[in-house]
C-alpha cells in the first residue's frame, strides 16, 4: 500500500495493525526473502512528502524519516552542521543502497552495526514518534531497546529525527572496521566529537561505539579520561583500556567478541593521528 498523506496512513494502520511499515525497504526485503517476517501487508511511506527533507528550526535541525542517505549526503545543512554524520553515511553500503535506504529505516531496524547510529548518539539525537492522535519526542538512546527492538507501539511511526547543532567542536570523527575496505558491515565503529582549547586541551568529548554491544555503547568514563588533557599516546591508551571494559561484544560470523573488544580500544588510540585537527 502507498498512502500519500498521514491521514491515509492512519486509516491503513487501523485496518491492518499487523502491517509492516517501511520506506526504502533495504532491510525489510532481506527479511522477507529469508522468511524472517510475515506481515499481513506492506505499507510504504515514500509517497508522504512531509516525511522527507531537512529543515532548520533555530538551533535544531529536523530530518524527515524518509530522507535517503544519498539525499542527506548532498544536503548542505547536514554537511555544514553534522560532519560526523556525513562521514558515517559516506561509508554506509553502496550508492544504490544509499539512494534507497532511509535514515528512519536505519534507526528502526535497530541494528547495533547501523552506521548512522553512533553519530546520532554523540549528537544526542531525538526521534519524533507520531500516531493518529499524538506526537512525542524521545532520546534515541532510550528509543532503541536492543537488536531489532524499539519503543514503537502499534499504530506509531518515527516521523523524523531532531538534532541540535553542535558548533565549536574541533573534531567530528567516524571510523569503522570491517572485513573488507568497502561495502562492509561494521565489526566495530567509533563516532566522536571533541572540543579543544587553542592550546589543544580537550574541554569536551563524546564517543559512541557500534557493533560491540546489544545497542550503541557510550562511556562517560572514557570521555572524562580525555577532558583536561591533550591528545597523547599515554592518555589515549588509558582511554582505550576503559573502552575495552565498556563494550559488550559477542562472537558472530564476522568476528570474535575478543577481537571486537581489542578493536574498540584501538580506534581510540587511532585518534592520535588526528591530533593536528584537534589543535586547529
């Protein structure tokens, strides 16, 4: 089904409460082929125009849930305000996937390996959840409950994402490790924001790791370890040890949990190569 307005959508969801709602469908179609889901019908959101696009509202930016990764990569508001998200989207899948997959789909799939999630965590994003009669906002870190699990209730959709502008950060960083150099699902990933003084002392740090726990992992201990210090190998090696303790990786066909734990710390040490960016 292809509703063109929210009103049409609510009517469809009332008549088909077991329907699968999607936009790009890049994850849903895989599950359908594998027989992992059996919805009563499919409801595509891509014709509802108000669920697309990027809008500025003062210090906040609203990203429509049906905005594709390719659209966001080309959007000047996203590129100028959220380089950490742009860097992650550049590494997400292939051009066809980026042109079909949507930011809302990447969130609602709730995969710990989703490339957009660590940047959205460090940006402290909120999701906007709508039903026929209500609208509410929820922190993304509270919305995602576990692998494939969210706080969405029957009759609700994620209509968009709210992200506060984060000026003043010297470094917007995203890096992931996979089994190959391109088109790789993350074995481990790291998103980071660093704000430093003119002499290179870290004043604020935010980090989030992907694919190393049931949800995205954050660690106030790692962030505190950097504040008040310059980037140096001893400081980053200490932070790496804290990161390895914070993550909760498992073994799967892509990597062992122990390897993921090692890589999570190594990604912190790799920040040393970005020291020049932090000092300028």
